[in-house]
């Protein structure tokens, strides 16, 4: 499917980016993803893959293969550029709307980062269902936590212009939505990255490392990693 003419990602956050940067936040996320689940030898599906940084690094960390799905022209351009040094049989970049993507077989692990909070009404349940239907073993959902700072940030004009609509999921809301489709699933939530989206501090590694795995980070971390076991 061709990307929509007015895709917010093409005109917002990534519009002026020419080269993908592997920054502190990206590496920090990878540490948490691999810390939650051993992805060695797994076949992964990333929905709303954006720049492809996470899939790229997870391949380096031992995943067998990755499929990236996005329909932003800019995202497809950047991820294709990033993966040009990877063996073709280890990845597939698919130009498709995540709601219309079809796979021949389920992936071992389905994950997304910064995707699920951008939907409202019926699609808000459906985006969770899509993760679950494509997964054989596990789903990893990386999303802003429901702390007050994130809720206030989401409604600022700058955030709306750069990222479009966003409304954080609470852990309770996710539990309920997952239970509707997969009542037998186990769900765990892990908050981290205290300075997420905070100006000047977002990528300050020393500051963020200072509170890693502390009670403060677990209570007030700006990102939440939801691990769904199937």
C-alpha cells in the first residue's frame, strides 16, 4: 500500500532526518527489550517500524530475522538505508498499513514502539488485537507510561505537530484490552527512562543511568514496556 499523502510522520518528527542516529534512548530500549525476553534465534515482526533502529539492533543482538511494517515514505526510506549492510534473507521491509498487513505465518515475537498510543475509539482496541493475532509466543509493547508529564506533553501544540494524536495507555487499560482477545495471556508492565521527552535531559545518559532499576524509575519512568506472554 502506498503511504498516505498526509502521513504525520512524513511531515512531522522525521521529515528533516537524513541519517538514522543510534542514540542513548534507542540503546536503552534495546537493553530493556532483551532484558525482558531472550530474542536469540527468534523471528520478529515490528509494526509501525519507523526508522528501523530497534529491529536493526535486535538482529545484531541475535534475532534470526525481522519483518518491518510501515507506510511512511520517510520511514521506509530511512530503514532501507539503515539495512543496506544486512544480509537480505534476514529482513523484509514491508510498505503497508499495519491494519491491513497480512502474514503467511505468525512471528515468534511481535513488537512496536511508540505506536499504540496514536489511536482512539475502535482502532485503539484493534491495534492491540493486531499485535496479538500476528504473534506465536510473545508481544512487546513499548509505549509512553500514563504519568502526568506524558499526559500533559501529549496535548501540547508541539507534540501534536510532530507526532499527531496521542493518548497514553494506563496499565489497567492495557490489561483490560488484552484480556478481551486473549484472556489466557500473562501481562507484565515495566516502567523505565525517567527523563523521557524531558527537554535537555531526554538523552542525558549519566542522569538516566543514575536511576536505572530504582523505585523512582519504576514508579515514574516515562516509558512502559508491556510484555504479553501467549
